[in-house]
């Protein structure tokens, strides 16, 4: 956790003021001559995202002015936390009271840096005095979950293979008095997880099913399943070099469910939580599974392999079959599953699929309220005809290439059925550009929306 948020509201602090361009003339007219000259010299126009350090008559920092748009979101101050001079700061009454919690979270997220492989450098010394009305526990829980997700995705594959992901999940369980177990290597065959084993058996790093449990036994059951492909070469249907460059992030679904689990456990949400992560490396060797092979899944459904690079849905199918065996009230899976979802919605907006429209609508409302985007796509059943096989019950990759995110979701739905309330998220898990509070690299997407929905559903 990055520490630069002060919990004591009585700490002397420099005010941070929100300024819309339309209000700048009035502010300047009330300022001292020195400050008016300074504003003119700096060329400050209150453009959203800009800021100006306003001095007093003695040349000391008196106030920070921040340009804002009509609508203020949590990123409005995210660029300040590691750029302001050392000291304590506080959001003043110019900010909407109902946004102070999110703005404080944005401040923390703006301080995120992944420094595991860099020489020690300067860290931000600007500290924010928390408003007394802020829910500091919520801020810390959400920030911790987002930081965990980002750290996991940013870690290179050599240090984030299935055994490393297992250790991270074990540590998470232990820190919240949860339970952790794993099934490793050929034990996956003995305990009937054959598809997870088939996808991961070519790697020198043994495939695993990771299992975390937390919460009271009689609480409503919530199960999270995350795709944990720690590196994806494409298998024998080998990716080109450019396609492999970011494949350390192919365990982004696992990172997301672990980040969400962190939020749930830190906040004490009254649920019986289970987190399942099939963790594998999709590697190439003489033991790799092949195009044309037929695999028998945990559920008994047979799958003809059309493309070994459509491996994420394969490892998920065994985990989803296990997940529904306990009849959870809500089942959520998250995965960096298809390029088709990114073509449809771009890198910033995850695709959501649900077999109950009311659940998708409630989640969408939480996304809109939290300004944490996601977008529903349909489980268009007629497209399931593209998953038919001449040899088996299903093929793992639909022919033709149309509707790739939908056909992948339909493949997963076959292992969930219609009885469970189920949400599937197809996510990028990566920022392609540098933005305030959102550095280029691993990213937690839509987790604030999911956490808000879960609080609304289970803590109401």
C-alpha cells in the first residue's frame, strides 16, 4: 500500500481548490496583485487536468488551483499526488462533498509505481489529509485491490509462473484468515481436471488449480473464477513475436479476481467467498496438446481443439464446472479472453456477459455511478452453431472469426448452465497509454463497479 494519505484531519495543510474556467476571472479579481500577476505569468486557464501553485505575498505556497470540467471524477487529482512539492494538502470546500471519497482514492492511485526491477528512486512526498467524511476503510480496501491487480499483471512471466501465483494467493488468504489449497501437476488428472492439465502439461512449470476460501460457512456463496494463463505462447498454433510481447498479462483475469477478493475480505463483506484460479503456462514442447485433439472436460463434455491459442476458455471450463458444484448464489469469471472484445470496445471498456439481464443491468448502474466503464454484449444463442464439432460436443474456437467475444462466452456458458446467476468479464487488463492515476501497464478494470455491485447486493 502506498502510504501518502494522512488519516488525522487536524493536520495543517495547504488547500487544493477546484477551479472551472468560467470561475477563473472571479477568483483572479479576489486574489492579491502578486497572485494575479503570477496567474497571468503562468498562463493558467483552468483547463481540466492542469494545476497552478499559487504563492502568498512572502513567496510561500498558499494554495493549489486545479482545473476541472463540469463533471468531476476520481482522476481529477490523480496527477497531483506525485508532482506537488513535499507537504500536507487538503481538498477544500470547492470540491463536491459527494466526490471526496473518490478523489482521495484517485490521489492514492496516482502514486502507484511498479518498482520491483528498478533501482531505488525518489518517492512522492505530497500527502493528502483525509476529509473526516471520507470512508477511509473503503479507500484503503479498493486501493489495495487495485494495487495487487496491477502488481500481478506487471510482473514478468519468469517471476509470475503458476507457482508464484499460488504463493501470492496463499499469502492473500493467510493475511485475511482464509484457507488456501492447490492441486498440482498430475494430481489434476487424478482429481478430474483434465483440461487444465492438458493445456499446462507442456511447461516446465506444473499446471495448478488454486483454491481460496473465506467467510462464514452460512453466508451467501460468492465464487470468483479467474483465468491464470501466466504466459501464452499460443501453443503449437504459435503466436508471432508481436503477439507474444504482452502475454505476461494473460493471467489478468486471475489478477482481477484476486484484487476483487482483496477488496471483499478487507471490507468484511458478509459472503462465503471462494476464488478458483486455473494457473498454467501455454508452452510448446513434445508434450503440448495439438490442433485436432479431443479433450474430455471435468463435466464430461468433449472438446475438439481447433486452435491451441484459444486456451483460456479451456482452463476456465474445468474451473467453472467445479464452481457450480457448490451452487453459489453468484458466479463471476474474469479473463483476458479475446481480441474480439478489444476490437469491439477498445482497450478501456471490458465486455460483460450475463445469463440474467437484471444482474447485468444492476452492474451497469454501478459502473455508471462509479465512472468505471464496462459494457454488456449479448449471449446470442444462435451463434452457438459455430461451436459445433464433427467429432466432439464442442470446438474450442469458432470458425469464421465473427463475434469472437460472444462465441467464447457461449463456450463458457455451456459449463455454467442456466441455473446459476453468472457474470463473465472479457478484459484487457492493460493501459496502453500514460494517464493521471493510470500508468502504462497492468490495470484493474471495472473492479470498482463490481465491488460496488457486490456491496449493494450482499451488504444491503
